[in-house]
C-alpha cells in the first residue's frame, strides 16, 4: 500500500452536493484505477486513467460521475448531486512491478451521503 | 467475461487451526489470480498472486493458494490461524492478457473470524 495516497479519508455530503475524491499514485507512476465498494459487496471497477487520458470507463455510472487525471496533480473522481446510494468506499490503485494487474491500493475514501 | 465466486461469505475458525477460503473463477483468457486482505476500515493488501509459473503460490503471513485449472479453483489456505488473520479476504481475477488493461474483478469477499 505504500505510496498511493487518497484524500480525504472520510467525506460527508448532503444529498445534492458534490463530492470530490483525490488520488495520488505512487511517485513516478502515471496510471490510476478507481474502484467502488458498496456496503456488503466486493470492489467493482469504475475507471482506468493515464495522465490526461481516460482509457476505460466501462464501470462508471452514466450520469453524475466523472474522472480525470491531469498532467499535474492528483486524479479526481467527481460525483455531482450525490444521492444516498453513492455512500461507499472509493479506492484507487496504482500498478506496481509485476505487471499492470498487480496493483497497490490506497487507503480509500469513505463517502457518506446524508 | 471474467467472474469470481467466493463460496463462503463467512468462515469461523479457532486460533491455531487451519484456514480454508474457497474461490472459483471463470475466465476467457489465461487468468492472473490474486488474494487480497482488507482489515476493518483499511485499504487492501496483496497476499499473493498467481500467473503461470507455479500452481502452488506462497504469499505473505503464511498464506498459500493452489491453482487448479481442471476445477477452476484458487483456494486460499493457512496451516494455523492467528488472531491477527481476522479480516475480509477477496479473491480477484485479472485478464491482463486480453484487452482489459489490468482491470480487476473482485469476488464478494469472505469474512474470516478467528476465535481464541
């Protein structure tokens, strides 16, 4: 887990507000995967980004969710007009040596929507 | 399409006894298989990874897993449970050899409880 940072660790929002989740991958790495863990479920893939490019967003909900990974700064997962069903833990991961599927995970952001 | 089924949602053992967490997978390509562990309110830690070098994979903390292609299984075992092993365990498959760019598919998780 060393090196992948996420903030905030906990985020509370009221319905209708926006949530911004940040992920900084391991130093020198330019690939980020985002996963969502709903209560009582395993993690589910959301989106895969490289710097300035979305490679695979097949797991992203069609509305209200977006992700970016700018040339400078962290990757951002943005949820507009949050609803209670968005309450979950959101993890990002950065590939490590051994291949793109061997990933370090960050500590996660736990989003609670009131 | 790939999928993972963890056969037990909860497993309870006594400290010092063996642990068996069961996992079956489905994959169109030659899969990479993993076990991750998640302690309460923590991130995920990689326990071990199978590629194709050896069917018996040794991981951290005394865990190991055996890949059985004929049974499409990848069960996780440990000879003697410790209290610190209490956590949730995820079996994970990746088809990095296909077009999925390392996208991981997680099982539903197995919560391991260890009794003194």
